[in-house]
C-alpha cells in the first residue's frame, strides 16, 4: 500500500506529539463545557467530582493497558468490579465482617479471579475474548444472585472513606512537594545516567522547562482541590498506581517483557521468556485493579448495586486506545491510559451536567473510540514504540 505525503505527516505528528495532542484535547473539552455551563463545569467541587469519577475508570484502565499491550483483551472487568464490590457490601452489611478482613478478602478474590482468567488464556489456550466474555456473563449473574437483584448498603464508616474520603489539606501539600522532588531527582538522575553511557542529552534548559511545567501542573492540581475538600482518596490511590505501574513498565524486566510479548510473541518465546507466566501475572494484575475499583465504587455509592460496573469494561478499553495503546499490541503507557480515562470522565461529566440524553453520550464516546483507533492505524503506532 502506497503511503501518501499527507499520511506520512500524520504518522510523524501523532507518533511524536500523541500525549500533547491528548492534553490539548482535554483543554478544549474543559473550555467547551466550561463555556456552555457558564463556568459550573470548572468549579473546584465539580473538578473534584470529575477526578473521583475518573479514578475508577483509571484503575481499570491501568490494568487493562497491560492486557492490551500483551496482545489480549478483558471484557469481564466491569462485571468483576460489580461482583467484588457486591461481596464487600455483603460481608460488611450482612455478616458484619471487620473492614480489614473485608478489604483483604476482596483483594485476594480479585487476584484469584484474574489468575483463573490468565490460566485459561495462557495455559488452556482459550482465546481471551471468549474467556472474558464468559466471565462477563458469569460474574454479572453471580452478582445478581448474591444480591438478589437489590441494593446492599454499607455500614462501616471506614469502607465509605475509601470512596468518599479526602486527604487533609496540609498532608496533600506535603505530598505534592515530595512528588515534585522525586520527579526532579529522577530527571537529573536520568541525565547523569545518559551522560555516563555517552548517550545524547537534551539541553539543560529543556529539562528545566519541563520540570517548571510539571511544578505548575502539580500546584494547580493541589490548589484547585484544596479549594473544595482536598485530594480525594480514590485519586490518591490512582496516582500511586500510576507511579508504581509506570516504574514497572519502564524500569523492570517484567514490564519490558510485556511489551516484547505484544510486539512479537514468537521471538519473545524463542528468547527464553516464559510467555505463559507473564500473561498469567498480567491477568492477576487486572483482577487486583478490579478489586480496587470495586471497593471504590461501592464505597463511593455507600452501597453495592446489581448494575455496578455496567459497561465499565468498555470505558476502560476505550481509555487505553484513546491514550495511545495499539489494537495490535506492543504499544501503550499507563499515563496515556489515565489521560484517556480523564477524557472519558470529562465527557461523561460534562454531558451529564448539560442534561444530554444518555443515547447521545454513548454515540459521542463510541465515535471518539473509533477516532482513536483510526489515529492508531494512520500513525502506524503498532509498528514501533
């Protein structure tokens, strides 16, 4: 197939400036909804609510991006979220189990379900589409059965804080300073490492400008949230996941092997990598993220609903693709998935605030997902990282 000059320009543009394009899209979306809502969309209270919405999708997308990078898919995460949240509510309300035991049980159950999915995909060699589609149906059915189709409330104040709590303002300020210092140390350590190995180094002013921009973003983030109640606990958890998973993807052998599997599974297997074990762990991580998201959803609503997590898998998958993951595997980042989740949450929040009918909301999100995959195809992102 002949590549035209225009398509070459699109390839270079989207490959080099994908994240900047997504950030610009967020600015445009926020400006649009802010203008249409007479500023109500941009208030600290709505911004806090928007980020709490994003946190749940972000947790799912953080696990889903590794699934997609490895060349697989998981359609069961929304139903798994609902099931695990329902288990938490039943343990708390019906059986009055201590909070610590409830949380630990839900986390272990999530990992075990993820391991089961991973075993069927990696060792039993059942296509992930079929395994997780069956899980989607089974988990939703189990949830309806254990809740008897009714809402189950929460009693434990500690569990409620998981979804509704806020960090003390002073603690949030200290945390922001610590995060910036860590990023600065990491940036200069990276410069020193590249210099030590004789690699090209960007001019100092560029790294300094990047750190200054990061400082402004962190300050704006914290100041805005402090004008309402502070940093929401779910947002803090999501940011911790971002840091841990980004480190795992970029600095650990395990993370690089996930990319290798998605890029060329046969070459990775022939190089001696245990592909099956890597995929097993990736699905276990997805189960862990479903446990976090299930606990957060139930805590945020102070109850478990039989419909909790409905279409959550689609939002998570869409977030990954919007954030730069490739439908061909081998490409994607955790921070890109979270930016995609922020775009999805912004659209949901803004359209709901304006009273847009739900069918229009689904049409808009579906169109954006199609656009994101088209950009992936045009930019040729699946061919390199």
